[in-house]
């Protein structure tokens, strides 16, 4: 018997991730391509706030390797909902 592939229900998606992706899509829709990452980051902060999505901008997080805390720290563009890391990348083609 072959495994059955079914379409994922919109209701079964993680609502926090879905909301963050929606905010990112809105920023891209309104600004379009061509700007530096800083422009998208500022617009994303506005959009996340407008949507009531909790976030910390440029959240610094310690990095551990095999039980050892490393000197360099990781700085995420956004930490949303206390547990979702969001990294922005602007690319020109």
C-alpha cells in the first residue's frame, strides 16, 4: 500500500510562525526588492508591532558547543514570541 499524501490544513500550521511569515510577506509586497537589509528590518519591526507580534530586535543569544559557552554571541535580527528566530536577508539579482 502506498502512503497517502494529503494537503496540510491551514489550521494545523503553527499560528505564530504563520503570523510572522504574513508580516514578512506584507513588507516585501509594500517595499518590493532593491533595498538594503536595514530598510527591511525597520519596516519589519513596524509590521510586527502593528500586528501585535511580540519581538526583540537584534536579540543577543549565547552560543554553546558541547557544554562550553563560546565567546562570540549570536545576534538574531528578531526574536519573536520568545522562541522564534527571524533572520532577514536582502539579495540583489
